[in-house]
C-alpha cells in the first residue's frame, strides 16, 4: 500500500512517515502543494493525506485536481482548521475523511485502514479468531463451545474489535463507533465497557484475546 | 464599532448646537418684540395725528352747523389757529370749499400743498396721506359740510406729518438694536451652554481617567446633575460588567498557564532524567507512555478551550435541527450505563420533548452533566432526568442524591478551570472545563441553567430552553 503525505510541517510529516512505515505502508512526502500535486498526478497512490494550508498550492486545489485525474484514490484531509464549513467543503470536494489536528496517531491509522478497506471486498458475516467466532447477522458470539451472553452494545463492541483484529482502536474511536459519541467525552466509560466485555470473553479462558495498549487503546488479537 | 449611524447634524457638537439654538430663539424673540414696538409706535403716532385732525374738523363743522355763521369763529378756526402752529410739529392747514370747489376760506400757504379738489360724487368723509410737490408728507381729512343755505361744501384739513414720517422711516436705531441683541444672545447662549455643559466635561474627564489598571474606579453620581445620574449609573454598571469579565479573563489566562505548565513540567522532568543516563528499553517505554498520557491530557484541554472560544464568537451560527430530547438523553444514558452499573447507580429519564437545537452540542451538554453526576454520586445512588415542555419552553431537570456542592462554590461553578476540590478532580481526570462548556452550549441555545445543591443530600440542575429560536425572556 502506497501513501502520499502532503504536509509542510516537517516534524509532523516525519513522524507520520515513521509510524506508517512501521505499520507496513510505503510513504512518500511532499512539503509543498506544487510537489504534492505533481506526485499525486504522476504516481499511483492508494491514499493521499492532505493538509489544507500549504505553500504554493493549497489542499483544496490539489484535491480538485486529484479528483479529476484519479477519481478512485482515497483522500484524507489532515488539518488544524476545524470549523464546520471547512469540513463540509472538504467532503464536498471529494475528500473521503477529515481529521483535525491535534489527533492521535492510532486514530489516523484506524481511519486509514477503514478507508483502504472500503475499497476491498466486504467481509463475510461470520468472523473468527482463535476459538472465538461471531455471527454479525445473527448477533451470536461463541467462544470455544460456549455461547457468550452479550448485551447489544457489548456485542457491537466485540464485533468492532474482531472486524479490526490486530488494529489498536483508540477509546475515542470506540466511543464514536459504538455509542455515536463524536465529541470529547469521558473515555473511562470505554474502559469500563471493555472490562465487562473481558469478563465474558476472556476471563474463563487462558488464551486472552483482548489486550490493552497503554496510552493508545485496545486491540483484539491472538498473541 | 458604533451602534448607530451618524448623520451630519450629529457631528456638530452639543455645545455649538445649544449655543446656536439658544441664540436663534433669543434673537427671534427680541426681533419680534422690536418689530411689534415699532409697529405700535407708528400706530400710536397715526392715531394721535388723526385725532388731532378730527378735532379740527369737528370744530369747523360745529362752527358751520350752528346755523349762523360766526365768521369770526370760522376765521379763528381756519386761519388764525393754524397760523399759530407755524414752527410747531403740529403744523396744519385748513381750507373750505363750496360744492363747486370754489375756495370759501383757507389758511394762508395751503397753496404750496397743492391739495386736489374733492370729486363731486363722493360725499363722504375721507382720510388719506398726501405727498406734496414741496416734498412734504401730509395727513389729510376731507369731510363734506353744509352751509346755512343748505348748500353743500367741503372742509379739508391737512397736517404736516413730515417729522413723524422722518422719525419712523429712519429704522437705523432698530437695526442697530437688533444687531446688538443678536450678538448679545450669541454670547449669552455660548456662556449659558458652557456653564450647562460643565458637568458633562467633568464626566468626560472622569471617564478618561478610567484605564485598564483602574477599572475598579467608579463615578459618584451624587456629584452630577439629575439628568446625568442615570447615565452615570448605567456607565458604572457597564464598568462592573467589564471589570468582572476582565477579572475572569485574567483568571482564565493564569489558570490556563498553570494547567499547561503542570503537564509540560512533568514531561520535561521525566524526559531529562531518563536522558541523563543510559536506561533499559522498558524504562524509556515507561517514560514515553507517561508522556503520551500527559500529551493526551493537554490535547484534550486544547480541544475543550477551542470549543469554548468558538462558542464565544458572536458570529458562530450553529446548525440546528429538531431534536427528540428524550432520545438524545437516552443515547447518553446508554453510554454511561456500564459505568453506572459498576456503582449500582440507577439512571432514569421521564417525559418527552422536541427542541430546536444542535444534536452534537446537546449530547455533549448531557454527557458532561451526567458524567459529573455519576462521578459525584455514591454507590446505590440514583440519577433522574425529568423532561417537561409547554408551548414556549423545554425544561430538563437533572437530580441526583450525590455528595452535592457547597454553597460557596455555586456562584463560580461555571467558571473555566474552577474545581470544587482540585485534589479529587485530579484523581477523576477532570480539567474543570465541563460545566463551562455546558454553560456555553446553553448560551448558544439561548437557554438558562440553575443549580440547587445541598451538600450530602444531592444536586438539582434545571435547564430551560426556549422551544423556538430567540432569546429566553
């Protein structure tokens, strides 16, 4: 997977490249709008991360040009401008997502993965990892041979973790996906919910699946 | 920024305006009186002259109509007496004509006047002014008379009014009087206005002396005239408001600096220590993690401060839709369900209402309130939402049986970074902006919030929103 980052703040660009490289992406960086536009138009990228305020050519212009040439490439806006009009403008011009600075890297990674997944084939209804399997349509979760008795929200949380196996999900992202809490809120709630889910999913089993990544969030994977 | 449009007239100073208006009024009054006096003098002079002439005519008529002509009397009336007035200001002439306009008798010298003869048809008394060929002005009465033989005739009496005419037509003195009065009223107007405006200048002086560093100063309304006391008290009230927001702002920036200094100090210290010597990877990781938590805290704080500062922007136009209040509340209750169950707190909500508002902001408000309520309600407690609405307002009441808030904290509870107990808040992860955000969301919806609380008994929060757009009266 190849990603282009158009970002004039060199420190931000550097850590994004490092983080994304470590997550298995190939990353190119442009530190101004002109170079960014040139790279975007002449190389096949799976995803482009764009800043709005850029030297020479701004993000809006680049986005418009990219959309004309490559309608399928995913574009994620990354900006400090956080008023609603800007967000609406970005999305109207054809951006696939919009992330406001400051942001958590795990959040960006999760969003990038979501965007790239969108273009892939949809997942099947029954997902399984180790001895856990869940049926998304029937709302059924089974660990080993035992059926897990989960509340609807608990099931939704487990389904999210299973669907994103191996991805670290931030508390904010979990709150947004499960409870539709898309503002800054008390994220202890997520910790409580995960703890309760663990009691049902992991407590009776030696092979723990849900793991805490300190400072970042939670991940479901077989270790 | 000026609140009103300014037209040309408003640019002229009050002092100039008052001076001008006063002078115009005074001058007009003086001019009117002068003109009236002049007109009245002319009138009185005319009346006196007319009366004098009438008396002469009457005397002659009397002499004639006595049925016997006393020639001596007539001569006395027509020739001697008028001749005696030679040199006096009442110099007059008489002539008597028969019906064929033949002169019967006349005062010597009347020829020079060149009086015309009365017309044969008009047999009635007439008064007119006559400008003679010798350039003198006369007032003339001409009256029909009858002689003893019933023959008709005329008597003409002419009074030289040249002197009166000269005096009255010379309006020089009136003009001078008017010019002087114009200047006098201008000076008077200027002086009176200056005196009247003295307290206004004093007020200006007082206001000029109030600066950022002396915001506590107030103007004593008792030292000023009654008209200005209301203005001064309004001004003092404005100063109160400015001072209190200024103090808040100062408090806010010092709090903000303090809040930022703490995590940054921690991170700096930890990083310096870990870098000063070689440590194992786990230790570095530990510091990085600790720093990450602090970063998140700062970032969280910045997000909240940005929200507050945006909410204060008067140009902010939030997107509003019809909200099902109970659904929005239920959504947040569901989010906190697990947390409440941990403490065995029951959260209930009753009632339904529709509200015109911003969904995300409304949820955020309920979220902050509920999060606080759960934090400060003990095990086995309860939290209740009661929604009520009438045609004009939606009222949301949030009650709990938690630890409550002491009286002294209530007035400052919505201030930014204000914490009832900083130690406890540090523990619970709050940054003291939750209720400030609640307040700003309510303000953006033109609503109001009141908190009643009794320590150890519980807290009742009342939020009232107007149902339609507009301000809450």
